[in-house]
């Protein structure tokens, strides 16, 4: 049945209020009391069972009909509300992230199973407790407690994420890196009646980030101390990066180079050669055996031969060029000596 009509005194020692409580708790059946008892004490006890009506005998058919119609309407409304609450609870329990809801004063009103698992608190134990007593978070670097996220959201009225490097201290003392966000629970889109926190275990992400940082550090060390001089230019031909070997050979400080044009470090006779050929390198996609006369920090010049690749994005647009060079000054000097010797030998042969 949807509704039970019953007296408070059921006879044979049966208490109607206790029976109504059983109907409500075990079967979700609400009652309308039809009783001759109207004293304050009885009415006060009856209110505990949240009846849909309370008619004092004698009553007429119109009163009974009206009470039943009102009770039926309220029963349907309550059922819809209960279904909505059950759907909401099921949805939150199915979310793969931890969810904690609080009232506007920061006292916990709900926790889903993931939140229970991460915090070490059961929902039944956490209900009514202040958030900071269950959701204990510290800064991973400073080890200082983080500001209560409920207070931050209540202050701003906006969705907010916690600072990076946040650690959750579970009930058993386990430390779990997390990332999360908090959002206000709004009534009529304006009045905040609480806050919902959504958070997740960030351990795997932190491990991946550390591996990436370690990989970048290793690459940076390999790049910085590689035996070949290495340089990287942007699409305008300005230096983005050079390694330690490059700086040693050409005798410059890093601050003298980064942001400057490659042409600034060439022999004046070679600057136009660079301006003409750099666009060609970008279109071809590589630099192979290209020679330049480069100016050292002491004002002298060395002969170099460059090899490298042009890096492009997915749209085929130029990003930067990576090149290494070889000092071929001795090679060119030797080549000139050999050429002179050949000329000298030919002239001697002609004279004979």
C-alpha cells in the first residue's frame, strides 16, 4: 500500500506510533492517524513518525477524503524525491573519482566509496564531521597543512582546484598524492548551501612526470656535454640553444649568444650567404655539408661545416632547426697547401 490509515491505539497492547515507525523504516509506508487522542504528548510522539495527516475523531467523509488526497500527493512527491536522491547517490558512487560533499559550514554530508578508500573513513563515520578532520591535506614540499578547500570555494563562489603538490593523509597515516577541484552547491543558482570536492589518486601521474623529468635531465646532460658543438635556431634564424662544446670552441658565454641572429656570428662575407640559403634549408628540411666562416669571441675566424634537420609541426610548419658543426679550419689549410703543391709541381713539369 501507499498509505496506511490507522489509530494510535490498536488494542491488545499494540502501540500505533511504534507500528507506524516500523511501516516507515522497513516498508516506506507513511500513515494518516485517525484517532481520538489529541493531547500534546501524543501529538508530539506522533510527529516523530512524520505522518501524512492527523485526524481527530469524529471526522466527516470530506475531511477524510481531503486528507487522503493531500497525503497521496505528498507521497508521490516524496517518492520522486527519493528516486532522485537514489539516482544521485548511485551516480556519485559510480564515479571513478573520490567525491565528498559538505554543508556550507564544512561538515561532511556525503562520501562515495572511492573517497572512503582514499581517506580511510567510512561514510557512516565521517557524516557530520568537519572536513579537515577527514580530508587532511598538506603541501608535499613545505609539509604545511593546506587551506580548507571548502572555505576557499565558499569565499569565491567558484570552481577551484587545489595547489600542485598536494598530499592527502589517510586515516592510517598513508600519504597519497592527489589532484582535485571543489565547486559550490548552489540553491537557485545563487545561494551556496555547501561544497562538493572531487579528487583522485595522482600517484601514477606523479611517477610518469618524474620519469619524464628524469629523461629530460638525462637528455639535457647529453646535449650539454656532447663532444660535437650543437645549436638550435628558431624560424627567424635566432639562437634558441647552444651546448657547452659550441661555447668552448667559439669562446662565447651563453648570454652572448641566445636570442642573437646566426648571422651575427659569421664573417661579413658570409652573412648574405646565410640570408639567402636559410629559407632554402627550411623548405628542403635539412642542412647537409653547408660551410660557413664563423667569428670567434676573440675576433678570429674558423671554417665550419654544418649538418642538421629542420623540425616541423603536424601542419608542416617550421618550428626550429637542430644542427651540429665540425671545425674544418685545419682541413681547409691542408687542402690549400696541397693545391699549392699541385700547382708548383705542374709548373715545374712545364719548365722541364
